[in-house]
C-alpha cells in the first residue's frame, strides 16, 4: 500500500493544473462583475493549497508510474477533481447541497450533461462558464492534459495515459513519446474548439454564449446556459453548426492527428469505424425524420428533418442538447435514440458509451461463432480493417460488455429500490453510464435530475464515473488481486 503513495505528487500536479483552469471563469466574473468573484477566488485558493500539499507530502515517494499506480491515479483524479470543481457552484449558488454540487461537477467533467439546476439564465455568467468549461476539460481528459507536462516534472505518464484512454486498442502509440501524443491530441482539440466558437459567433450567438456552447459541443457534454437548451435560440443556423461539430467530435481525435501529420484525409474514410459512424448517423436521422413525418408530429418533412437531425445527433453522440421535448414523440423515436447513445460514437472521441468499434467487434465475433456452429473445425479469424484482431482484444471486449450489462442492471435495480419509477430509473442509468445526460420520464429533456433524492443522486454520480472510466479501469480496484504485492 505504501508503494501507491507515489501517486500523491502526480495528483497534486493535476490539482494545480485544474486550479489554473479556474482562472477562466474568474476572468469572466471580473469582466462582467457578476458577483461571484470571491467564490471563485476561494475555490482557486483551496484547490491550489491542496495540490501543493499533496505535491510536498508525496515528493519523497516520487518515481516512475507502474501499471497499478496508473489505475489508482486515474480513479483518484476522476473522483477527487469533481469535489474541487463543485466548490464554485456550492459557494455561489444559494441552497445548492454538497451532493448536488458534486453531481453537477461529475456530470461536467465526465461530459454527461445531466443537471440538477434550474433557472440557468439567472445564475452568475461565470458559473455557467465554469459548468461548460468543465465539459471541455473532461472531453479529452484532464488526465491527458496533465500527462503532457508530467515528464517536465520527472514523472512518466505512459501508464496513466493507457488507463484513461477510451476504447479497446489502447496500446497503439501515435508518436514515440506519450507526452507528445497528449500534446498533439490537445492541439487538434484546441483547433476544433476555436473553429466551433467562431462558427457559433457567425451563426448569431454572442461571444459568451459561443464560448460556453463551444465547450459543451466539443466535449459532447450538453451543458447549456439556458433551461431550454438550444431551444432558447430557435435558430436553424445555430443548430446546423451544432450538428456539424457534434458529428466531428464523435470521431476519433487520433485520426485527425494522423491526418494532420500525413496531410491527407484519406485515412479518415478508410477507417471502418468512421465509415460505420457516418452511415449509422445518416441512416438514423433519415429513419426518424421519416417516422416523424409519417406520424405527422410536424406539419412538413423539412421541419421533421430539422428536429430529427438535431435530436438524433445530439443524443447518439452522447451530447444531450435539446431543441424540443423529444420524449413527447411516439415512443419508437426516443427509445431508438437512447439505444444509439450506447454505441454510436468512435473510440478516441469525446463521446461516451461502449464505442462503435466494440459493437463492430462483437458483431464479427457473433458472425464467427455462427460459422463455427456449421463448421466446427474451421479457422475463422476476426478481422477489422483487413487486420486480424488479437484474441486478447476480443476477450477484453466481451469482459467489458459483461461488466457494462451488470452495472446497468444493478444501478437500475438500486434506483428502483429507492422508489424511482421504472422509466426514469432505467433511462437515467442508461443516460449516465453512456454519459449522455437526459433520459426519459422524470429525467427527460424537459426535466432534470433535481427531483432525485441524495441516495439516487449518488448512484447516478457513481454510474457516470464508471461510464467515463470505461468500467474496467475503475472496477479493477475492487479486486483482491489488484492489491496483492
């Protein structure tokens, strides 16, 4: 156990980096004089002090991270950071309980977008900026950001990056050095973020709104500055910008990085996961648009297409923005969209869910087993993109899916046990574990998570964290083998 104290100085560094991001809402607060300046200063001072203390206390144990350290540190980062991220919210919003403040911060950093707040328009603007900025930070991962600077402090980050990264193919390196990889990914992320902000401004948003909604769009988090979400703008142009950048953020950022290095976009379309993602999104939008038009939910096909395109892309990419209350549509449409949020986004994107590559591998594995039933002695390797997938990867995917199903079932039963109705309980868990945000029923797009009890809120917070860390990275800490010397 003493060996694991080596993670303390790294956790301290992450807290210091996180503290620096708090300067952004502080700047907004000073410029717009929204009355929350002192609350931000207290949160910054507390976070900085704790980071420095952890750095000093763990200095004597500093060493190269081992695999076990990486998993412990990732778990600590994603459970501790929300506590500090919640400080500005708890200090500035009257009547907000520590439980709800932590939930809101977890939702932001895990890019879930579920909220317990109402009257968003009446909050200090810097608080809304901070909520949305946490989504941007969580989108690529504050852990990956810290990895980029860890080598400068004498701490290697390879194991940390591997534990936090999404998807089954974690061992592939984009560059020889892990810090260079992290900086490269963040550079791509930053370029897209700037482009998204400028596009929102061009579409008609003010600069502050453009910045906040860019954060939520690129992080696929769904936090908005208005209770009506994107419905407050009622602008087809703004919705079109959101659709484009939500779709872009749902693709593996590593592919953008490689496209930039090779100065060619050919690799994007050659990627089987990207092709599946584009086809799936296009097909789902057209299907639901036709479904809405057939059921005359809207008077014209054009209006059906507009609302279907935004809602499908928003939910399927696990963003969670809303322009209309799609829970009022005939049941097929919202249920299909919630199903899509479980697997539609690509590994290496800022989206949640099991990722499309896992779904593709499961389908190919099932296809192989069907062939082997007919031809028991046949050797049928599972291939993806023309390459044979190692058996260990397939085993890992199956283990992940078993854990995913078990956690979804157990969390749903726990919410039902606490008295939440069936629709709200099951869809809340689906929305939280896939980091989507709104579900159906009480937690639907026209409602939020404010009506949940403290116990229910903590269950949803834990489910969001499990989903963000892809289950196995966190569940491994609860195995006896992990803690044996």
